[in-house]
C-alpha cells in the first residue's frame, strides 16, 4: 500500500501570504497625498503654496492700501501737476464737489469747484503759494481779470475781497493762501466765510475721494522708436532724392 506523498512546508506558501508580504513593504502615510492627483505632493509639513494664492499679497489689500496711502495719494496729486501740500478740501452745506473740476492752478497750485445741489451756484476753492496782507490784498483781482478794482476788508483772520460781481474770502497759510470765491449774487457771504474757515488738508479717505487715480500712461516711460535714424529730418527713410 502506497503512502500519501507529503509536500515540503516551504512549498506551501498561500497566495494570501504573498499579498500580505507585498503590502507590508509600504509605509503608512506613503503614496499620493490627499488632494494631489498625481501623488507629487509631499507631506503636509512641507506643502508649498503656488499659483494665484501666492500672488494675493501683490494684488490684494496690500496693493489697494499702497494706492490710497499717503505716498500713493501724493503721486496722484503730482500726476495732476499739483504740489501735494497745496491740496485742500472744504465743506459747505448744500454744496457737493464737482470732481471733474479738480486740477492744477498756475504752476503747482490747486483748484476745485463745489456746486449747490438746488441752485447750481458754484463755489471755487483755490490754493496757491504766496502771502496776503493789507498791501498785497488789493493787487490781485477777485475775478482774475486785469484792470478790476478790488476792495479788501479784514474779517478776523481772513480777508474779504470784492470786485467785478464776485466776492471771496482769502485765508493766509504757511507759505500759501487759501481762497474761496463765488458770484456775489449767487453765493452768500456767510457761506464763503464758513467754507474758507473749514478748508483743510485732506485725510487719506478725503484725498482718495478727491483726487482722480493715476493713469498708467502718466507714469509709463516714453516709447523708444527703432525706425528713426539719428540724422536727417527724422523720417523713417532718408535714402530718397529730392522730391521724394
């Protein structure tokens, strides 16, 4: 009688053991990281931020703050040709700023117009370098037209000036003069006086609402043309004879 053939224990390796051995060679946590489709991301401790989120600091709130900070606002004034220290704002009941009127006056002075909401009367605020006293007050016409006769009256720390159908309050400052003027029959004197006294250097929020933003063209360098020769009349071609 033949005895059953016994297989050696080394040959009896179940398939399950093979699979377990294969799984055991992989460390916990290895493999594709969560949210990484190609498995290229490392551990959470070494994650790097790229793409749009990385550039937020250059184009988000920080950039907005730079545009409305004191440096950015001064640049907006200079883009108009106005010295930043001459920029002023004022207040008058029933009057609103006409922002399109904001601009340079003279060399580097400042000018803005406020319009009455109900009547359309205009109140002009202007600031220029210089001074004003009893001698110089009558020299400058109220309406800025040569030959006008100007009357000056001291009113507290202000000068009340009249001439050519207009009147104005002038307030001397530190190296500059603030003027608030309007048509004599349209803007009451007490409105001018109050607006002259209320005129002040704007805060950041006031200046941001007052000054137009800087156009990119205003700060862009001049375009260099490569087709113009360094001699002749500057035309792109100078190799033609007389009569062109």
